[in-house]
C-alpha cells in the first residue's frame, strides 16, 4: 500500500468529507479542544475513521517541523487515483483543465490547485517526472482543493495532450510571444490551459503540442507572473466567458 501524510484543518476536513475511505488514521493534538478540533473529531466519528489523540512530539515526527495546526492524517494514496478518461467521461459541461509543465515548488502547486478548484476546473494534469507531486505541503497550501480536485500524473505529457485533442479538447499554451492575447481568445468550448514554471516556461515539446499559444496582457511594470497567479487569471477568464455565454440573450 502506498501511503502519505496530509496535515492542516482544511486538508484533513476536506478528505474526511469527500474521501473518508482513503483515510487510515487521523492524528489530533491532544491539547486542542477548540471548535476546529471538535469538528475534526465529529467528522471522524461520523465517517467511522480512527482518531488518535497525540502529543506534539509524535505529530512533529509524522509531518516534520511545519505548521501542521495540530492535525494530520495518514491516507491510502492508491484510493485517490483517477485517469483523464475518468474525468472527461463524466462531465456535463465542456472540459476545463489545467496542465502544469515542470512545476517543482510545492507552494506553487498548492496555490494552482486552489485557484483551479475556485474557478471550477475539472482536473489538474502534470507529468510524473520534473514535477513536485502531491505532498503534505501541497495539500496544506491548497486548503482542501487537493482532496477534491482530481490531480492526474502522466508518464508522457505530449502524448496526454494528443489524447486530449483526440477527445475534442483545445490545448492552449501560454507564452509572452503568443499568437493571440487572453482577452481575444474564445474559451467557451472544451479547453486545457498549459502553463510552465516561472522563468523556464513550457518545454519545447510541450509547446509544439499546443493548438495555440496565448499571451497574458501585462499593463504594469512587471514582466512575468508566478505560475499560480497566471493560472488563476487564465481560468478566471475562461469561467467569465462561460458564464456570459450561458446567459439568455
């Protein structure tokens, strides 16, 4: 069994609500008796998940010396696996995907998951290699989004982009020298946004597999954006266009 530890109230509560069968144990700092701690206790009891009161030394040993807020959970990572087909086969609206190429910072990935969930993206896709993967820091930064939004890792990103295209998904990469700008790009159909890490951008092969390259207009003095900020801007514009297109004329 492949296991991992998540921590923080947002991450643990989201997992208890949406995927309790994947939780092996919840660890709660024994000294915490506040409403947030009681909420975890009640959720665990309701879902029949084992909860262990522990001291700070054991909790630190589980998650390391990070801001765990006094709560953590051991989960079965294998019970959260989904594929791209699993996602696309169950959608009732045009797909909206976020593809991350080479994002290695857990804080960036956590923030990307958070904005993707907020804007109603259906999944986040990333290559297994040269990516950070879902770890405890990612889950905490994501504030629960990592427990509800499908995060799909693929062995060959270029092939996965081709598979999206075969399923009718338009693949749009982002670059400063893009073919069009974000606000003149029609985004109401099935769409996958592809973003690279700040600085390095998209890899050449990834870029070659995009249907179009789009630039984010910059009106100030900064020349680049953090990948999570850029993801939020792109997904928000997609959602804005979809909301407007759904309104009756």
